[in-house]
């Protein structure tokens, strides 16, 4: 259930995020900002839609969609992608597709924390959040 993710989450740890951004083709300056930014993520539900707000000093974003329904998204690094949210067991999965490429964000709750694993072409990063 998406309910387990509905909370305000603050980034407390980030592993291999620079390599993940490099693999995506994110430029040096944007990566430097991305590496020091500690976003707050607010996940909620609005009727049958999942809403994910990311708040930071760099950029604020909000995306929302029904599970399984493709939607257009502009990422913080300005990629124009087609995204989908799904639940796979206890995991909230967010897939972005663009130009024949695909990246996956898998969010899961572990020991009361939200652990997000980002994967692109064999490069993974793990970002851990705790409830704010």
C-alpha cells in the first residue's frame, strides 16, 4: 500500500549519487548542487493519485499520477520523460523513460526509514530518508 510511504521524509544519507548522475549525463555544475542538496520528500495520496513533492534549496517539484498510469515529467536536471508509478509488493516503483533509456527508483520502508534505490544502466545509488 502507498499508505506506508505517505509522510514527510528528510534525506539523511546518500551513497553513489554522483556516479548515478554522471551515468545519466548530468553536467558537472548540476551534479555539484545535487550532491550537497538535502531534499525533503512529501508523499501523499489525492484520491486515487500518488503525489510526490520534492522540496529543496535547488528546485521544488511535484508529480502526481494514478498507479500504473503513464504521465509526462520534467526532471530536476531538465530531462523530459514519461513516468509510471506502480506498487510491487511493499515497494513503490517509479520508472522514467526517455530517448530509449530507462531509470528506476525503488522506494521501500526499512526500519522506519524510506530507502530509495536509483538504477540506470547498471549504476545504482541509494538514498535514505527518515520521517521529518
